[in-house]
C-alpha cells in the first residue's frame, strides 16, 4: 500500500520512498511520444518554468526589480500551473553601486546557493541536500520531550510533510538589507520576515513577522580571479502556529513560538580554472525546540566538481 503525502525533498507527490514502477513506465512512454492514460489524462508531460523580469532605473542611484514566475509552485508537484511575484524590491545605491540599501521581497542573503541558483554555474537539477531535504524538525508540532521528538522519524507519513529543512531552496522573503564594500570584502546585513528554513507560506508580507525578524549578515571576497570565499550567519524564530502539543513554560515563564530561534553559520569556497570548477559549503544549524532543554545541532555540507 502506498502512503499519501510522501515527499522527495521539496518535490511533492504520492508514493513511497521510491517511485512506483507504473509511474516510471508512464514517464518513459510519454517521452517516446506514445499516448499514456494516467488518472484520466492522456498526453505528454508538461513541466515548464517561465520567468519574466522588469528592471526600472531612476537615474544612477535608484533601481527597482520585479520578477514574475510561472511553474508548478515553490515545491513542485502535480496539478495546476501557478503564477506568482517572486521578487519585488527597490534599491538605492551610490553612483558605483557598491554601497546602498534595498527593501521589498528578495532572496535571503544567507548561504551560497541563492547566488548561483538558476545560472550557468548551477548545472544540477536539484539543489544541495541542505537546501532540499526535510529533517524531522517540525515547525507546527510541540514534542512531549526528547524521547517523543526522536520517535517522529518512525512516522514519516505524518511528519515528513511539515518537516523542516535547514534552508528552503532559495527563500524569497520580505525584508530590508544594507550592503557595502570594505576593501576586498563585500558585506551584507539584512532583516528578513522569516527564517531560512521557513516554507513559502511564511514568506508573505506580514507586520507580525516583521516584528520578529530573522537577522542575517554575510561577507564575500575574491582573493584571486580563481578563488571565492564566503561566510554568513542567521538567527531568528522558525516555528509556525502550534497545531499539535503545547509549549510548556520554562522557569515559570510562558513562551510563544517567537521565543524559539534557529541559528545558522555557513562557510563556502569555490575554485574555477578553465573548464573545471570545485565548490564546497558547510552549514552548522542549531535549533531551539519546545519542551527540549538543549539546542539541537546538525551539520550539513556539500562538495561539487
């Protein structure tokens, strides 16, 4: 029996941990131009991605960007085609563009993946696991305690869907950022309206979320034409409204979901020479979880050649 709502990372659908054989056959038949009937539909697979950009310049110092996108959703799944505004921000900078401020909806400056996502130096179909794979951290359930938390892994059909990953692919959140250059180092500091691990439904404009921001700082430098180094830090609340369990008081003090922070530190390096590129990143992730005394820690990393 196939369980419902199993997810392969951020790609949703039905089935167990592996794809059922009849799905694989259907996909192969579609790609060989044969008619296939799957759940009452006949035809080929349609999985498009459309991105439209509008750039607006007001003199040499004011710049605005709006990006509209159409695809199968932030977390791709079968179903209707969706359209949305991915980015919409205003930037005011100096004449050289090396120092300024921007506000609106844009990609979080945490980590290295957002900088190369969708570019020619991002050749893989899926992002690194730390940006793609759900953990047993649950943003809407308060565990009874340490033992109860660990047993979540025994019921993936219940807890996998709300499971939280360290960084959700490329989170496009509302916020404000200042940026500048100090010698050879590019610096950024931002206040975003949700944590990097938050799901797309938490990225919308909300005054309550902006009152409890996630703080991000980052730095990048290129000591040579072939080498680039980067580091970033983020800290902010990560829980959503608790739908199961209760948050127990700590030291006699009542606590809300805004009192539980996710803290991340990342470091990355890339080397390029001719047709070869080497890239690696390490992310240290620490979570404050309701009803558990110690902060839970995990380490994610990736290496690409």
